[in-house]
C-alpha cells in the first residue's frame, strides 16, 4: 500500500470518527429531549383533571385563551407520541436537525398551557 493510499484511508477514518461523535452527541440530545417530554406525561393526568375546572366561571367557555389552554392539556400525549415517532424516523433517515426540531414539538402545548398566565 502506498503512502498516498494510507493517508487517504486515515483521513477518511478520522472524518468518520468526527461524524460519528457528532451523531452520538445529537442522538443523546434527541433522547434527552424525548425523555424530558416523556416525564411530563406523568403530570398530565393531574392537569387533565384540573383542566375541567377552567370552565367553571360563567362565560369562560367563550374565552379563546382558556380554550387554547384546555386543548393544549388535552392533546399533549398525542403531540408527544407524534413527536417521538417522527423524531426517531427523521433521525434514522439522517435528517438530524429536523429530528431535533420535531422532538421539540410538545413545546407548542407547553406554550399553550402558559397562556393561562395571560388570562
């Protein structure tokens, strides 16, 4: 094997190693995001029970902010499952950045629940 071939092989190996390290970090970050949003599912039943009381006051059913908050609570598990499956599929198809963004989809529900503070 010539020196040129050795250099080419070593360079390609080093590039693969760097790419693999970045992919591993991204994979850990992806699983961390999914784990955090998954742990929030433990609090979801309590939020589901409490969301019924959002509409106790007369006229509260017409409030857009309360409706957004309630729907954000009610749809959180569906959003999480879509984000989880979608992020895994996108990661496997090498759409790394899209997988992270897709895994962050439940943030929409969290923002929706945060709207109750504006009311």
